[in-house]
């Protein structure tokens, strides 16, 4: 990243450049990212190309003021953290579907971050609803967070056929309020490793990203605002919810613009209703 890109990224997050790459700085950057950059899969339904290259991710998230899904958000955030002096490792995970099944290989991208004050953290700004703050990577107890209670534990016996070398590098299970979220490998990865996963999630009729439209972010008060197709949901910090359906295209575009900072010239149409055609990657 260039110094100008770093400044523009930090400006979008609304934070000053941290003096040191400390745990406190990481916490602030993590929360501000969740508040400023939405988790969204609009590119899948707008027919936009998704390219997992650092410059293309920065063009989208910083210059284009868009969001993205895990590969894009954590990929861009990892680049920013690296430029700010944090030590960042990309990790692959498989999202838990149910007790017996996990998602595809390279289903999810998360970040292992080492700070200048000696801590190691699991940072994840690309999972939709998840922890507001990074999780202590080596803490195996409950980790309270404004979003709930999280836990990182060594994964049990692999009943889903994930990998066979757990005795060398055991996988970790990340749970939220006692519900397993994803199984995390500790082996370092590079951005290019996730290309097949991004392609599958962008094109497969079995991917939830091709079957739903979502744009969501954390609000300043710790709640969440989500636009799923034409349904606007506002969730308060105490869990209270308000939902309403948006009718006119102009109203949908206004919500994207005013609540998520995304300027679109047309309303995204669910990919499954468009018929035919794959996305190039």
C-alpha cells in the first residue's frame, strides 16, 4: 500500500494513524472497520468481477467505498494492518453448516495478527455478525464481547473429513455463545489460495451468497443495520428488532447510500432470478 492509500483507508474508518501497532490500536481499527465498511455480496448480483489481488481490493474498499465478503474485507484489512506495522497471517477456515458438516475448503478467510506489545489476536471483519473486537488467539476461555461470548478451542475429532494432519497443526474451533462458527486452520496462507473459494461462493447455486442479497454493518451504538434484498432490519444493542419492506427502487438506493455509504445506479437483482451465466474471476 502507498502512504496515500493508507491515509485514505484510515479516513474512511474515521481514525488517526496509530503511533504503534498495539493491541489497543488493533481493537479500535477492528471496531471502526465493522462500523464503516459493510459486509455485502452485491457484486455477485450486479455481475461485477471479484478479483483477489491487493490493489483490486483496495480499489473497491477504499477508492470505491464499497464493502465485500470475507475474502475482500479481511484481505483489504490485512493489507492495511501490515502497512501500519502489524504482523499479519492469513488463515483459512471452514464455516460450520451443522454438527456433521463444514463448508468447502477455503470457505472463509480470517487474520492472525501479532501486535508490537506482544499479543496475538484473531481479527475478523468479514464474517457478518461476529465479535466487535479481536479475540485473544491463545485464550481458551470465554471471551466477552459486545456481540456475545466467544471461545477459541482446539477442535475435536474431525468428523467432517477436513484434514489429516491435526496431530501436527491442530485446527481451532471458533464458537459464539456456545454455537460453533467455523473451524480454523493455523497454517499460513496467501491471498491467492482463496481464489477457488471466492469463485465457488460467487457462482455456485449451492452458495448462500448466490441465493441471497445482504448488506450489513455495525452501528455506532453497537447495534446492527441490515438490508436483505428489500427488507431493512435494524437491531438494537439489547436485541430489539425493527423490520420493514422497501417498495420503490429509489427508497432502496437511498438506504444503500445513506445507511451504508454505497452509491449504486441500479438496485441489485438476486442472481438466482437472472438466469444463466457465470461470473468470471
